[in-house]
């Protein structure tokens, strides 16, 4: 487990893990070139339980229907953060929603490129995404998908939100 403090925020990064990774090279016409994907779907969810927060970023890539050969990727990555101070410079849930996906996407983008370039075909290189702009313009929206749960025995609460967008 690696732990990195995030300045004086009162929040520390704990780790990133790969929750799911399925990759296929789909070839329907061996005479045609293999092109990088243009259809990418992302989903972001976050959850807080006491002082631990998790961001889960799912990425799904597939070739367009009119392209004979291409990649198919279905992956989920999770980043864990910990609140280490009673008072933080940014509310913990706001930090997870705004900063968590951005930090995780940088890692995911590089890892997907690294995996797919080893196939000696045109690799998947996700375009850089300005998530702040996407949130401001309503392209990337967060909506609540489950309610807060409180357990009387340990005062545990959890929140889960998700966001989905198509990136072309």
C-alpha cells in the first residue's frame, strides 16, 4: 500500500487498483488495417465510508460498427483516498467528485495506451479530457444513484454518484 499526502488538504492518496480488465482485438477482415477506436464510454462513481473515499472509473471502448477491425476494451479502475484531518481545505466529497476522476483518468489513459500498443497495432490513446469544462458545460453530469445509508451501530455512511459521457 502506498500513501501520498496531498499537501495541506487533510486528504491522502492510498492506492490505485485495476478492478476489471478485458481486452480483445476484433478482426473481421484480415485484409483491412486495424484502426484505433473512436467510441469510448466512461462512467465515474464515488463512495465514502467514514474517512475512506473511493473513485471508480469504468472505460468501455469498441470499434464503430462500420470499421471491420479494432480494439474492444472493458476496464474498471479504483482509486482510494483517506481523510486524515478532521477539517480539510476542500470538503472530502467535493474533492472526490472534482479531483478524484481527474487524477485517476491520467493513470487510466496511460495504462490503456501501454496495454494496447503491445499488440503491434494502432493503440487506443484516449484524448485528454478537461473534466472541469465538461462538468461546467453539463457534458459530464453527476447524479445520485443510491441514497445515504446510516447504520446505527457504527455511524457509517456511504454516498454513490455516477456520471456517464461518450467521448469521440
